[in-house]
């Protein structure tokens, strides 16, 4: 009897085939790819003619063949891992991908390891046939096509930049794209007035953070939100507030002089989308391409102020990583706390140096958002060191009791419930196996003429519905079981790690990295005439341990 095949149909439409593609903007010639619908219609007929079972169709509409991080493709792999499909069907090899190295890895290693047959219809390629020798050659040609296409697009875009056309997706704050020519910038008067104000405040000597604070206090929307409300859909995932970095970027951009500076960044290659900074020799600069917002005298005066500020900063000592850098979080706004080095000059002429930490958002917004949340490193070091020692002593005295306490903390399920779930997993696995055997028997009965086509279809669909339901429930239980086991493993790892610090005398960066995930720092307050500050320590592997919140006075 032939193996019953559960088919996953995979359809992909190239990025350059979509309506907003490079092709539609006359960057590249049209591709030969057919629509998603046409791909599916053809592949569905292939399934029917071969007597296979069509389980699911996976679609990636508008995704490049150079990347395999596509939602439909990843979902198909997950279903193959769980045995929901055992045959992957595509129109041609280029639909699977155009990177011949990655395609070969999937067809030669990953699909066979998953027990999946691979069929490419127009290429007449079948992983269970005798014509797979051509597969790598076709993959190489697809990869070449992608490389050639990428080169053509980059050449056309570079030529447009050389001619002075503005090609970024969004117009800079203070401008909008012309309705007659989207590659031309025109002044947006409302936001341009804010830009002039920013340059004026800086010209008068105000710092970046103070300018941001002034804009926030007046309710001026940040550039991202301004664009979303005036030119987008009214929604934005970024902050409504101005920061010192946003102000600084506006104050050094030559676009406000009427100039365009492009080609400063790019990708490494058509296979690697990581953005890199290009050498200055590759930058493309054009003057007088659009109306200026800021007078040249003002712009140059501001650049001189910026240059002097940068020189002063360069004269300071180079920053050194602090003990808790990257580990502290503001309890109110969620931003990181940043380190600040302070010096106290004493009457006897000596200098006492301190390190403190405070909320980054409070600093970046010019003190207009959140509050200090300041804590000194020497105080925090004493708190953390004391708690680590206490936990190490507890593990050394009665490790079993500590582990049991942590198990109850991380898991809401008792032993009896876990046992019931393990029994259910066993029942589900047995039933899924029975259903798969019943499906195979149905095929035998159909071929032998014991049952009609109509009965076969009805019983097959009934079996498949139950099987899918059981598989989905099994997946949920297995995921929960995996998490429970991972939680137990994490607890054991934490106990083994903390035990080593029973005699810890001092705290260093290596210990902080090994034990601490993050520390939540609250704002100082006065309670019954005493200063209080909530500190919550979250450990690697186990998070915050019950009873581990401290009040620092």
C-alpha cells in the first residue's frame, strides 16, 4: 500500500510582484510569478489527481525569496514538525526561496529529517524521485536571479539619489512630500514653526534636554506622532514626548538649510539586511533642492554651539561600565536607570567620588517626564550583597525547603493536577496513533473496493477533524509540560548558582551578570518622617523571590 500523504501547499508571491513593489515604481522589469490564487489552483489540482489529502495552504503574500523568516513558511515547518503534514508542494523551486544554500539545506536536511516529501511541480522535482540532481542547479539560478534583481534595484535607486531626488519613506519633520512629485520636499508650516523654535532656543544657549522639556510642557507632539496624526492613520507605537536625542538630531540635519544628504546607510548584501554606516565618500549631498526652514546664519551658529558642546564632552574621562549598568529599571515608567559619576569636594581639600543611578527618561525629557528615582551605588550594593548572602545561607541550610518554596511560587499546579495532565497526554498520543492507522485502513478499503468514494470521503474528513482536535490539545499540554519542566530546571540552576556565593565578601560586575536579571527601583518617599525607597530584585532563572522586596531608607 502507498503511503497516505498529508499535503501542505506552499504559495509565495515575490515582494517585487506586489502593488507597492519596486516594479510598480518602474524600478525593475516585471517578474514572471503568478498570483497566489493561480498557484493554489494549480497545486490543488495536483493534490486531487494524485489522491493525496490536502491539509492546509500556507501563503506568504509580498515576502522576498531571499529570507526564510516568513510567517506562512514558519507555520508550515511547525506543522511538519508535529506531523500534521508529510508532503510539501510548491509551484516551482523559486517559490520556496532564492537563496540556493538555504534551499539546499531545507530540501536535503530539514525536510527529510521531518519526514516530509518535497515536490516542485514545474521543475519536475520530487525528493522521492530520481531527478533531484537538478535541484541544486535550479536553486543556484534562483539565487543568481535574486542577486541580479537586487543589483538592478540598487543601481536605479542610486541614480535617483545622484539626481537629487528625495527617496526616504518619510519626509523630515518640518516638511512633507509634494503632492505633484513625491521625491520633492515642501515646507509643512505647522511643524516648521516648531523647528524654527528649536533652533532659536538652541541659538540662545539652551541645552537639548531643556528644549525637549519646553516642547513637552507645551504639549507639542513628537515628530513620529505628528506624522501619524496629520499624514498617517492616527496611531503610533512610539512616544508622544520629545527627547534630547530627537532635538539633537534636528539641530544637526542640513535638510533645514534646503540640502539633502542621502546614502549614509545601507545593507551588507542582498542576503544580509543588517543596516551599516557607509563611509563618508559614499554619501550623496545636494544643495538648494527645496525651501530652507532655518536661515544659514542661524544654522551655522547652532552648529558651532554643538561643536563646542561636543569638544567639552570629549574632554571628560571616558565612561567606564558601572556595577549595575543595564540592570536597573524605573518602577514607574519602565525606562533604564543610567549611571552618573559625582564628586564631593571636602573642606580638607580631598575629593570623594560617588556613582548614582537615575531614570533615563527623566533625563532625556529635560525633567518633564517621570522623576529622578535616584539611588547611590554604595547603598544598592549593600542591599544586593545582603540578599545574595541570605539566599545562599538558606540553600545551604535546607535546600529542599527552598526548592519547594520556589516551585510553589512559579507553578500554580499541584502534583495531582500534573499527574492528570500526564495521563491525558498518554491517552491523546494513543488516540492520534489509532486515527492515523484508521486513515491508512480507509485508503486500503477504498482501493480494495470495500467502501464507496462518498463513504471514504465522509469517514476521512471525520477522522481528520478528530485528529486535528486531539493534536491541538496535545500541543497545548506538551507546551505546558515543557514550561513546567523548564521552570524546575531553572530553579535547580538558580540553587546551584546561588550556593557558590555563601562566603561572598564583595560584589563585582561578574557576580551581578551571573545572578541578577534586573532590579526595579522605586521613587523616594517620606513615610512617618522617614525616607523610603522600594527596591525589587529579579534573579536570573527564577525572577523575584517572595519576600525579596526591600525598603531603602
